[in-house]
């Protein structure tokens, strides 16, 4: 359709031309005035910046010479930045900075050019002081009204824009030295010999500690489109960070790291950043992670990050790739009005062997060489509102489809179906070899163990043992709740299956890798019915630690009561079940005459009532055998007097930390269960005298042990 012709009167066209002409003349006049006054304006601006840096940050900034070089380019020489009462932070011999004119008209400072020759950035750490302390000072001054509303999406948007605006179209940097001096013990220096940006192409060469290594950060930068693709690598070797090993006892190295930002823009009220991050041959070693090197051959995450008004999230559209396996993570942290933590993981049904091969090398050493077939799917859901911890949600499921083990790897998970040798460890050293089979006189078949002990231990440790598949979600959920409330780890969610795997198949090292390996082995055993529940329980009862160098119910029942496991009474069964979580303090629960201390009675009644309700023992109003539990006469001579107060919190199943007495060459349990020479007897007498001198602090610790038992009873009921 043809549009009708619009006739604009000539007088209006003429008036518009005059207005535009006048505007251009004004702009030219103002520009001329500004150009003629620009040197003076520059000096005023520099003086203002120097004053603000001094007042707000305590920084002394000096510029030897500054002036314009062209229309919008400033050239400066001999620049220095020195924090008050600290070492010099930075010096630059020659610096040229150019800005873009049109963004400047609307208040945006975007760099067009940077040329830097010979500079130094020097970070000094001395004890708790650094020459970066001025940053903290500014944060304190900027502290706002806690009631003021903060929009995280706006903050993220502004920070990203500030960073991108400072990336110039063209850059030429030569001989910029970065040094780190940490308490004069660790020194690092990175010399950027060249770094250029030409039409968005970034290239750089960095010499590490002289010529130990040559690093490169190369890539493509498009700050106007909020895009970048950067690769970090070294010449002919891995990127290594020995500083972390010296400082944090952590080893970290990799071949390449690639970071890509594809877009950054608002999506409704949320600011969304889309990109990816990948690494090749990442090596991690830290004693809390694993005792050996963990190697991630090829990992990548395609990430959609959302920053809302009050939250930060990794969206579920993100995907983590490990070799040929993939998983979709969802992480969200909400800051207000209450802190909320959300974690979701979803892995689509995929080849089980591909998933197994995708695990980092060194993570599951005992399963090296394991071959499987079939498919698996995984889902995890975790939600915690800090204001309502009891409403915590937790669900985890690894679902197999026609899953089958084709070939055993380094470890045969069915070895405990036959006679085998178990070697318990303490302090990383083997104690002794124990044969789990008929040739061991202390070995006790499940049928010959008193139901009083079996029922008491299952009630306290794992009531649903016969029905679960290695894990109890509700128990794990309640552990999360209790640990969150206590702000420390006070309760685990381990089942008997998990404890058995930990003791028989794995080392006792407390690392994340060992825990992950434990979980996977339990799943393999339980979901593939590799070991019957009866056999698992029988082995568990025969290897469980129940005192210093006492392992299994056979040794424990004879050691404490001079009985066989089949003869244990209800009280003796409850007592032995009670000491399983902390076996090394068993002897401290007896009075000098061999009876149990009174603070144990509420626990007996509580556990007894639970067992009675479940039909596992007759109802009893006197204490469920509490008053009939008597330590065998041969051990009573080693009991401390009733007046002695001992710090039983020094003992637990993980640390094995002994109570120190006057004789530092032996701990108390060496004297209790070791040789009875005259020297040992003398040591015992000295130990008693030393113990009698315990302070009020020890009394408080003894009360804490009582409270712990009461809490243990309540946790068991939950």
C-alpha cells in the first residue's frame, strides 16, 4: 500500500534548521572553551581524585606529570600508590589512557586505549596486616542502614558493567610486575612482559618467578556485547600453584582453563549471565579431600547464573559434563528475609559404565577396573530455610535400570561372604589381624548372639536395617537439622551397612573421597544384593570396636562380663550397644564397685521403653536390667575411684585421643588392658592421685558427658 505524501510547510523546516544550527554552534563554543581549559580541568580532576583517595582510603597517590595527548587521551608519568603506614602498593613509570567521547557525554567512562610501560604491583602480607587493608576501611565507611533494601541484581549488573567498561579496545602493556610477599616466607612474582588487545584479540606472556614457567592468557574480548572467550595455559607444562601447597597444604595444577561469557542481560527482575567454564587434566590434592591425587581429565559446565533482588542461583538449565556423563545442577542461596539453601541435582538416564568412567581418577581407588552394564539415573533435592530448620527437605535416589556388575575391579565386594581377615587400624597403624570365621574362638555366628544385644544395638544404631537399602533418608535429614541447629557436627546419618563398609573395605582416613567411596560401595552392595542382611549383621557384630583393642561381641562380652554373647542379659545388651559410638570411654561408666554410674539410668529406661513398645523386651519399671549390670571382678581393680573426675570428652571413635596422666609414656588404656608389671601398678597409683586433683573444668566436662547421653537417648527415639 502506498503511503500518502506528507507536505511539511517550509517555514517549519526552516525553523528546525535554525534550532539545529544554534545547537551545533553552542556545542562547538562549549567544546572550544572546554578544550582550551582542559589542562586546568585535568589538574582539578586529578587533585580531587588524590584527595578522595586520601580521605576515603588512606592512600597517598602521586603523579609526576600529567597532560593531554590528543583530544581524549591523558598521558601520565611516575605514578605511585602508597597506603598509609604500609608498603608501596603500586608504581607505574609511563601510562597513557584514552576514553571514548560519546559515552562520556552521558556519564559513562569507557576506555578506548591503554598503554603502560614498566609498572609494579606489590602485595605485602605481614602477620594480620597487608597493604590492601584500605579496601576494608572503605567497606566500613560504606556500611549502610541494615534496614535499607539491597537489590543484588542491580549490584551484579553495575559491577559487571564497571569491569567491562574498563576493558579498552586497544591495549599495549610491557613489563608489568606483580609480586606477593607473604610474611617474608613465600614470595611470588609474575612479570607480564607483553599484553595486548588489538581489535578485541587478547594476547599475553607472563613469566612466573623469573623463568620457572611461562603463562599465557589469550582470547577474544567483546565488552560492548558483554562477551568474552579466554584461555589460560602454560608453555610446555601444567599450570601449577605452589603457593597454595605452602600456604594451604593443597596441590593444584591443570593443563588449560577456558572461560566464556556468552551474554549478560536482565531476564525479568533477574540479571542473567550465560557462559561456560572448562578445565583439562585438573589435579587436586588436599588431606581433607583425599590422601592421593585426584585427577579430573575433562570437565565443563555450561552455566546460566541468575542474580535476583535477594538471591544468587545456578539455574537448572546448566549442565556439568564429566567425559561422557552429564548432570544438571540447581543451586540457590536466598539472603532475605531468611537465609534459604537449595540444592538440586538431576542426571538423566544414561550408561552406567560411562558414569563410572567419568568419576575423577583416584576418587574411588578400591573400584578401579570395575565393569558394569545397564543404565542409572540420579536425583537429589535439598531445601533448608534457616528460620525453620525442622522443615528441612532431603531426598536422594540413584535408580538402576538393568544394572549388573560384569567384572570386579581392585576390590571384590563379596569377599566377606566367606572367611576373611580383618585388620583394624588406630592412628593409621594396624592393630592386629582378626580372622572373621570359625577358626577364631571369639568369632560368634549370628544365631549364637543374644537377642538382647542384637535388639538393643539395632534399636540404637539402625532400627530399619532389615528394610532399608543402605541409607535412611529420614535419619540423614534429621542429622542435617540437628547439626545445623548445633552449628557443628554432632550426629551422623550412618547405617550399619555404611559402618560395615567403612571398616571392612576402606581406610579410616576422614576425607571427602573416602566418604563418597563408602556411599557408592554401600549402594552397589545393597542394590545388587551382593551380601545378605544376615551376613552383614553377623560380620558387623564380630568386627565392631567395643573398647581399647577390643573388637567384636565375642571379645567384648567376655572382657566386660566374663560371658559368652549368647548369655547377655537385657541390661548388658543395652550397655554394650551404648558404648558402640564411643567405645574407648566404656570403663569410665562403671563405679568403683563394678556397677554402672547413676547418670546411665535414664538412658536405660528410655531405650528399654522403646524396645518394649516394639515388642523386643518385656516392660520393666526398675530400669531394664540397669541394676544388674556388673563389671567382672578381674577388671574392677583398674577402675578409678568414684571421686575421680575424668575428661571423657577427650575420647571418641574418630580421634582416639587418650586422657593424659602423669606418666606421658603410657595412656590410661595401656595400663587398663596392658601388662600388669610393678611399674604399671605404680603408674596407676600416680594416675589416680593426679586425677583426684582435677579442677572444676573437669567437673563441667563430666556433666557434659551426662548431658550427651541424655541427648543420645532423645536422638535415638527420633
